[in-house]
C-alpha cells in the first residue's frame, strides 16, 4: 500500500497594490510603501504521493524532461480568426496553445472584435467557448443578433471561477477559449477579492498553464487604467504570449489595434478598423485613410511614410511657426516625442542656418497616429521650414529620413518598400537618404537622394 502523507497548507502575503509577496504579514509593503495592503493567499498544496501529481492533467502536474529535437511540433499551426487585420497583428493568426491578452478602454470594441472573430472561426469548424464574467449571456446574444453574426456553433458560459472553467473546458474540449475579462476571474486558492493583484496574477497563471498543457488557445480581455496601462500586476504582461491594445484615433472615428508584445510575430504591428452599426470593419488601405488632405494646399503640410510593423503607412505632418506672443516661445509636438522636436530644431539652426529661437512652433501628426520611429525627422523639418518661409510643398512630394546631430541624413529600414508604396499612391517626387536610393528606377517616381540637411534645404529652395 502506498503511504500518502497529509497535505500541508502553504500561504504567502501579497500586496494588492504592487504584487510584492512576503512570507509573513506586515503593516506596510516594503516595495510600494502602502499600508494594510498585504493579503494572505493559499498556495498550491504539496503532497508526497507521486501518483496524485501525475493524475492531474494541468496545473500542479509534473513535467517530463525531453530533448529539444524530440519536442512535438504538431500543434505549431496557427488558427486564423477570419479578420485579416486581426491576423496581421497576431503575426498570421493565433498559435495553438498560446494566450493573447486584449486590452483597451471601455467601449473601444474589445468584446465586439472577439465576438466577430469567434463567430467566423466557428463557421470554419473551429470549436469555441466564450466565458463571460461581466455581461449576462442574454446581453451577448443581443449584441450578436444586432451584428447579424452566426451563433449556432458558439458555446457560452457565465462563470468566474478558473477551476470551474477548466472543468467545463475538459468536457466541451474547445480549440479556442475566450475569457471576458481576466479582471473578474477568481481562483479558489486566493482569499482576496476578484480584481485584486493577487487574484489577477494567480488566475492568469492558472489559465496559461492549462492552455500550454492542453493545447487550448485563449483570448483574455483586460481592462486599462486611466494612465492607459493594463490593470493588474506587471507580471500579467509577462505571463501571456501576446499583448495587444485596442485604441481609438483622436477623432474616435477609427480603432487601432497594436501589438505591444508578441512571441510569435512582429511587435508594433498595427491593425486598422472602422466602427459602425455592424461592428468593426477592416480598413484595407490605411494610407488612403490618413491621406485625406484638404483640396487647398497650404504651407507647413508635408507627407512622409512610416513603417508600422510589416507595412508602410503614408501620413501627413503639419507644422505651424508663428511669432511668440509671450516671454518664452512654446514648442508643442502631438504624435511624436517633444524632446526630439527640440533636438531637430537645434540641428536646423546649426546645420541649416534657420533660427527659430524666437518663434513658437507647433507640430502635429494628422489622424492620431503615434510616430515611434525616426524616419519622419526630415519631413518634420521640411514642414517647419515650409511654415516659416510660407512656401507650399507640392502635394505630390514625399520626404523621409533620419536626421543626425551633425546634419547628416541617415538611412531608414525598408526604404525600397516605402518608395514603392509612395509610387502606388500617385506621388511623383521623393526626397530620401542617399543610402536608401534604389538601384533600379521606380516607375512614375522621381527620386532625389540627399546626404545632408543642407542638400535637402537646397531642394526646398526650388519650390
């Protein structure tokens, strides 16, 4: 007879504010300095019975040592969501057994996007289970009816206990599981309230372990704070395989889905959607969306091409230079780093001979796009020069390139793809770094390659 020792209950004290854990209770958290935030949680019990370890199919079971060459890759294929922009952000679809966290502000469309995705997947014989912890099943059914989505093959469950959810998944055996949302889930191993740091961390960890060992793909919906950060512990971002944020443009007309973390794809990939009465619709040509310029040309407006994820994106940059009305001239940048604007103005004064110390300067990226690369440097300086000299840059001209501190124009990544995209949209002239100049001629596009800021300003003098 196998002797089974009694189970021992282990516990720890976790701060509900920052997630720091301690072996014993204390009045103040040593990490964040908050008082009375340490709450006791029960940890997984330990037992000496090896058979009990192997009887569990997921959390708590022992893993076996394997050679890397012997690892089974039969579950490597991806599951397509049926929404091309969504698949693009995920890196080509959802990897089997992966966990994707989707965050966004209330009303951004997280639940709507997932409902549309799983409706399409269910029509392609992919079994899906939607677990709702916030909305009733009737509310979700009403939304699906309003969006005219097929619901015959979508399984629904209203539950917040992760242990109970995994039991249901064992019986239903779906390929895709949706958790809406992780902030309301709870685990029986923690006594803290749902939504607390310890509950979110333990629930996400439990579900992730289950997904890896049972090859179930999981979508988790996450809330964000007023600072546009995901609510819950920082470890939540480390636990999941991919983290995408659904946001809106400044005018709230369009939705932007950006990958902040992706173990199976490109980080920074953008997906574009438009919200209407029938849900989220894909924007097939986002460059045309952000190039909806005024029919009347004006100074300070210039077009550049960014590289977002795996594709080019044409955007308009506007600059305004005006006399200073008060003692200290203002420098305001919307859509890119304000410190970079100050640096570019210093380069313009030192190597371009254009002094703006007594002028107020405003720069904006049209459409609510956030520029995270340096390829727009040259376009920003050309827009500022255009506004200062009150010269109009022709609307069929394009500028891109990084500007160095010594006034050199540095090359950018994927230069040829940017040039090709500009030609497809009808641009006839492009001012680019000399190192990005293509070896073959691009049909319909006259390229002017420059190596210094002074050369670019000489071209500007031709307008």
